[in-house]
C-alpha cells in the first residue's frame, strides 16, 4: 500500500443523531457493477425519472483527484496505481453527499460499496441498511470494450486496457463477499446489463417500483 494511503482516514466519521434522522426516510439504493457496466447512465435516468439524488462514487473520486489538495493528490496516486481509496475517505464523501441533499426522496449511490468493510461501515455510520442493492451483471469483455471506448471519448488517464482488466479483477474479488452479505439480507436485485440501454432502464424502473 505504501505511504500514500497512510495519512488518509480508514474509518468514516459517525453521523450525529440529527443527521441520521435526515437519512431515515429517503430511499437509499446502492447500484453496483464493474466499470463500464452502464450503471452511471442508468442512475442518471432513474434520478431524473424519480426525483432521486444521484451520487456517483467514481465521479466524486475523480473530482477530488483533480483538486490541488493533499487529499486530492493522495487519491490520484492511489487510483493511478489501481488500488482502493481507504474506506474512511469513501464514507466521508458518501455521507457528505447525502447530507448535501436533505430534501431528496431518495439516493442512488453508484459504485458503492467497493468492499465488504464499506458496506458494514455505512450501516454503522448512517444507522441503517440501504433499501435495495441493484447489481448490473455484465461480461468482462463487454465492460473492457465500453471502458476503452469511453476513455477515448473522455481522455481519462486511468483507462488503459491492462489497468481496466486489473480494476475488473479487483472489483470481482471484492464484490463476492458484498453480494453474499446483501443476499442474506434479501436486498439484492440483479439486472442483466448486456441489452439495449432502454431495456435495462425498463428493468431498473420495475425494480424501483417494487419498493413503493
């Protein structure tokens, strides 16, 4: 792990009781799936249809990495090495984003949790589990091609093919225990994400409407 992660917090800050109260009523939906599975696009569509607040973890991390702050430099360094940003930083970012939209009917947290520790820490900090965890199932090859294509369009530094494959391997290894954790709580909803975006969106909508 080296020195770069040593100064970043490993544990998230617990929320104050009044902050937990704010987050008791809105729906909290985690959206998981490997890089390039299309979860960002679908979250934007769901957010605009249902009036939810979309919190994209990858985007939050990229924005932070572009800041000239010390934390930004450290995050950038970790991401370029294909390593995971410490749980404490991730949780602080997620809870700050939730509390920034106190009036929201619901939150779609995209790309979270990335490891089992984050799933457990979220419940400790926020004081509740998510209402549902949507998982986009997509083949490795489809995701690699989509991310390469996106990288060419948006010129991201971290999207070489070997880095993508490394990220996907890490993603799958870390996801297994998270999926088991939520399966046991009966919160998992799997969506096959190989089809046309509008078909995937229709499935997302029926899954969300099953909550109401």
